[in-house]
C-alpha cells in the first residue's frame, strides 16, 4: 500500500476520496448557480430595459472586478489557504446575489445598485474559483488517482454544471421569472460554502511549512509583493504558458460576447425566449459531459495537441454560423451538441498541463496571474458585442466573431510552443528546484538524465 511519504504533494494518512469529492461537489454547486445566473441576469436586464448595451454593461461590471481582484489574490490564497478563501468568498457571493431579488421586491432597486452588487459578486468569485482549482492536485493525492483523471473529473463537473444550470435557469426564467434564478444562484453559493467548510481537511492546499519561499518557513518570498513577483517571474519564463494564455484570452473574449449578449439577443429576436437559451446550453453541456468523461478515461493515452485543436475546431466557429444563418432550433441544438462534445476535451487537457508545470507552492500566485490574463478580455466581450449589435445587427456580428474564433484557434496551433504539451506529459508533478525535499526524488522528473524539471502550467481554463 502507498505510504504517506510517497504520496505526491505529501497528503497525509490513508487513501481518502472525501477531499476530491468535496472539491468536486463545491465546484458543481457554485458553477451551477453561476450558470443559472448567466441566463437569469441578462434576461432580467433585457426584460426591464430592453437594451443590449446595458446587458453588456452588467456583464462588464461583474467580470472586470473578477479579473482584477483575481490577479492580485494569488499570494493571499497561497498564504491564507484555498479552503478558507473558498468558503468565505462563496458566503459573500451568496449574500450579494440574494440582495438583488430582495431589494427589487422591496421597491428600492435601481440599475446602478445592480451594477454595484454584480461587481461585488465578481470580485469575490474570482479568488473563490481560483481556490477550488488550486485544491484539485492535493485532492488527487489524497485519493491516489492520476492527475489527468482528477482534472478530467473536474471537467466533467464543470460540464455537468453547464448542463443543469442552463436547464434550471431557462425553466425558472420562463415559468417564474428571472429573479427566481438569482435566488437559486444565492442558494448554490451558500451550499458550496458549507460543503468546503465541512468536507475538506483544515489547511488543505496550503504550502507545507518550511518549503522554500513559504512565509511560514521563513523563505525569501515572505512579503506579498515578493511572492507576487516570484509568480510573475515564473510565468514570464514559460513560453508554453504564455502561448496558452494568449490563445485562451482571445477565445474567452469571444465566448463572453457570445454568452452574455449574442445568444440572449438571438433568443429574443428568434422568439425562442429564455427556454431556447436553456435548451442550447443543455445540449452543449450534455455533449460536453460525454467528451469530458472520455477525456477522464483515456486522457493519458491521447495526443494532447491534436485533440486540443480538434476540440476547438468543433467548439468554435460552427455555433456562431448556425445562429447567423437563422437555422431552425433543431439544427442549432445539433451544432451545439457537436461543439459541446469537442469542448469537453479542452479543460481536462489544460488542467493536466497546468498541474504538471507549476510547483505546488506557486499554484495560487501563478494561477491567479495566468487566469486573470486569460480572462482579461471577458469584461469587454459583452460591452463590445452589445455596441456592435446595436450598430450593425445580430447576423453580421455573429459572422465576424465566428471568423475571428476560427482564425485564432487555427493560427495559434502553428506555433512551436504547443509541442511542449506532449513532450512533458507523464513526467510527474512539478519539481521546485529550490526545495531540497523534492529534488531528485525517485520517480519524479528533474533527476539525472531527465532533462529540465517539469513545471506546471497556469490553469487558464476556457470561459465557455
């Protein structure tokens, strides 16, 4: 039986599936609430104001704080611990989300107040999402499952939330109204906070005392800015990570425009309403679950680069084109299902590459910087789409954005850095050259004859 000393990451005690189940459950409920809100909130703005521009402004006010705050909270997540950050930020999100329907029912609600509340939700959701992802490698250590399988299960969880969330959100908005969806969003955040607080071991995800650069161990990177700079320097020295971030950054911007403005406007103009939004989201999510399950089962055998860009080919431009040509709903659902299947392979691959390249003690700060850069275009995606639709109409914008998506994912694949996706696979977790407890351990990369140490890529997931 595997001993504690041989467990990657040093997870103590016998095998336990509880931490991994807890992290996945917390991801599931919080992401489900977010997906419900992604339908309810834009529809609430469209129904009350009729303005695509204001709908894009709401998306901007949520995602701009998300990106900015997340960029600077990495060192704090590493120091305080992702478990504590996760349950506290989810609690604040629950309160802010509940205030929207509560104040509206009391007749004291206004559009500026809505912008302020969604800004609070975005500001605390950024570090909360980061904290959950940072705990995935250690949860995999506790359960003794391969890292690629753990990231695959994380992808399945996300896709399941992307299926249940739109279905619940679309049904609630159609039957009861958009404010009911916001109540469900608040309840999901509250449940996620409880799951993390009760299911995960105390101190989970924190750097082990005495590790190089850890504040508790008296390392060189004691101060906040020293820690922040350490993460920045690491990221700057990783060409593959920077290429991933640039590519995902562009596709995230286009995905944000699609989800926040283009799909709701299409649903309104086509007469499908919120139910059509829910159906397309569910078709995408169900197929994505299938793709993620396959990735979780056979990811360790796949050629990552080929599968990654093949997935983008299916998940990118076709969904923009099918909406632009005014196809019937059944054809839209087929295209979304095919795209969802392709997208199911993306995040498991990105997650595995991520957790293979960055030393554990840098996960929070490097992940925060990388995610923030990759998500930097999301706040303006809705704004740009709203302004473009108001100026040129829906169909031309859909065609232009779809073409941009195809060119981005096709041209990016020609860069040589992508070969690193497969060259470093299966070489063990990242080795921190500054930590004598890790260097040269049997079975780890970085030993004699192994070439350069394996380091973990930033977790730059797609926003889809």
